[in-house]
């Protein structure tokens, strides 16, 4: 079974049987597709009513662990700082975390609980994702480095300039907690950015929330093709 988590514009990514899953961190509603090949969690809720800083990431990943998924693929709407264009799908290769820590280890019981984040994402799953995109004839670009903020506000032009100097070419709000928690649970995790807007200061017009969601939703069919190939 493949775990899939998606956010803005992709809230109703998959249809299937809704399965409430209880965890030590709260209950999660997952969608299980026909044949139980995919377990889908809508990151912000199916009504998109959970802001980025209120997402219960620990419950999401504990639920997927409980379901016994073989790996997890995350999709998230991101802003382009450089290199990429609106509508691009980008395989993330690294992140810079500007959020408060997210961890299952609130009490250290072993030195091994300091998660080693090299590489930040599962190379094995990344290779499978890239191969699946090729088979599905979906252009998936490489080289994504995302700066991750807490949200829900968007970033300032000065922040984006600083992120660029640090090496980020994308900006988002959810990748770092997901990558960290999956590593702590020993789960393979890869992530695809759906470029849905230009970051602050890159262009002279301001993006709207509805516009960001619309761009992400317009790329949903591409994301679905990748997942369909990956889950075969």
C-alpha cells in the first residue's frame, strides 16, 4: 500500500472508502482506494479548513504507519523563488526548515533518536517516483530545494531574498515536518512540489489563495497519473 498526502487544490485527490483511524495523537480520516492500493490523507482536511500551523502531522504519519504503508508520497503547492515556472511539478531534493520542531521524540530515550537527515528524502522512493512519472509521460523536474515556513501568512520579499541566498528555489509550509516525522518512524518519504505561484517579490502581482488552489487543482491529473503508475 502506498501512502499519499496532498494539500491545497488536491483535497479531493482520490475517491474510495473513508476509514477513520485512531492514533495516540488523534483520529485521522483516510481514503482507501479500491484494492487498498492507496491510503490517501487530505493534509488540510477535505473541506480545506485546517491551516498549515494547525495540521496534526504526527497523527497523519502515525495513521499511515498503522496502515502498514510501504512508502509515502507528498504533494504540496509551493511558490517559485527561481528556476521553476507556474504549473511545474518538481521532485524535492532538500529543504530548509524555518518552522517550530515537529518530532515524536519529546523525551529522548536513545541517542539514535536524533534523526539523520542525509539524504532528506528516500532516494529509493524518489527513483521510483521519477520512473513512474516517465512511464506516465508526466514532466517531473528535479533539483527542488524548499524553504519551509509555518504559515498561514505568505512570505515577505525580504524573506524570499534571504531564502534564495541560502539556496532555496521554492517555498512552502508543510514539507519539513513530514520529512522529519517519516524519518523518525522509519518510513520512506518523497515529495513533489506543485508550483502554484511566484514567491513574494519575484513578480509585481500578489497571488490569491483561490488562484494558488486553482493552479494546483489544474495539475491534479498529472499527480494522479504518477500515483497510478507508482501503485501498480
